[in-house]
């Protein structure tokens, strides 16, 4: 059972909201959130804009192809992305927080840290859908407001001051903002929806995710050894919120990054997740000791979620973000970052450094 909360409760009765959020994120790692986006038609408008984009011709969508983006942004055809090595049956377009590109007057190879290569601008479809950019920017602004409240509630749920995570997200200089990522995803209808997946089982590597979805359904979460359907009947009135690996680490495992997947359907499904992240330079480490705090442990003793063996969390948000993008989009990584190597453990290093290390005497 995935609980339904209302973000308005956080403002009227924060103690009660925090109590319910703590139990949801501790036991299943997912919740449904009735939002207060303004204006109220913003969420339906966002879904309509997504549908309009995917209804455009392939030729139009390819004008903002991610293959032309060193920051992995833009349109991806059906079957381009993979999850855990398995091809995703979905088409999508990806946008992220906009910054000036991290370039060097001599060579991109000199940019440090390497994850600074992810900073850049979005390829907007202004030529055939000029209404999309302003809609997305309005939507993201509203969603980040809600995400800020959830972040504070999570701190309170762990017995911390509500501002305990501010340093990971705040950016006084404007040079290292919170790295949000938004995807618009279309899962096409399938004639064999009983045995195929739009996207396979995975956990999110970010802090937490807020998903706007239509009423088609297909999202499932894995909890206590079984797959549970996430209700879709609420449509644009409710967001799906799930914990990512960063929040699991920050909470010392008290909150759960829950595996989830999307089943194929005999209808097209539209989904718009916003991946809420700290700034790229943020380092993720436990803020509490879950075994020695006063937090009530409600999960079955010794219960652990499924987890990929090679999914190691790296030093910073930027390192992990680059790792995930390189794994999911190997062709784009090779095209735009041919001077880099993706190691089996997820670290990304320069080829010249790897070659130099190989020449050193053992």
C-alpha cells in the first residue's frame, strides 16, 4: 500500500505530515503527493505539452537530438537508452538546469572536475513547439518549491533541523545550483504488455524524484519481496514521490531507495519525472546513525532491497550523475567524451591517465 499525502498538510500541521512521510519513506520508499501547483491547470498543461511533443514528426523531434549534446540533453528515440544493460522501450526528451558550458580556452580535456562537462544549455524545440520551454520552466519552478518543503520534512523526520541539508542545495554564487533533471517520457502501446517492460527494474541515483503521470498506469515498486502497482487513477492531481540512493545514504539506510519498473501497456503512457538533486559538487555521506538514534525501526529486521552489485555510489553528486549518464547512453558518451573511460565501478577517468598507469612498472 502506497500512502497518499497532501503537501498542504506540511504547512497546516507539519508534525503530522512529517510523521506520515517518515513511515512512507522508511517502509516502502514511495508515496503519492497531492500537490498545490499554481495555477491549478499547470500540471494538465504540462502533460498536454508532452503529448504534443511526442505527436510531432520524428524529423522535428530529431532537430533537438541528444546525440548532438555533450551534456546528454535532448530527444532520444525509442530504444536508445538502456537500464542495467537492457534496452528501454520508450522515447523521451531530457532537460536540466541551465548554466553556461564549462569550457576551457585551450581544450575541453583540461576541465576539472570532469563532471563540470555536464553543465550547459538545453536544446529547446522552439522551431516547432515554442510553448514548451515556458511551460517547463514554470512547472520546474513550482515543483522545486514543493521539493524544498519535502526536503525540510525529511530532515525533521530524521530528527534533524529542517535546514540540515541546505548546504548541499544552496548556491550563493549561482555557479553551482541544485542539479535538477526533467524528462518527458512516452511509453508506446504494446501488443504484448504481459511480458515486456517500458523500463526495467532500477533504483534512482538522485535525492528524490517527483513524477507527474497520466491515468494509464504501469509503474510498479518492489517492497517486501513483491511488486506493487502504483495507483494512477489520480492523474495530474497527484505526484508520485520516491526516494533515491542519495537520500538512502544521507539517512544511513533509514529511508529506502526502492526498486521500480514500468510495465508495457496496450495504451501509450506519458510520464514526466523531475529528478531532484543537490548541486554537482555536493558530497553525500550519512547525517545520522540510524542504529543509535531514537528513530523507530518499522521494517522487518534485516530486510534489504534488491540492488545492482556494480552500482557503487561515488564521491560527489556530479560523479554519480556522470556515471549514470555514461552507462545509460554509451554512444553519446563515446561521441562527445572519447578522451574518457568509464570504469567497471562507475568511475570516469581520462584515457591518458589510464595509459600512463598501465605503463608504470608493477
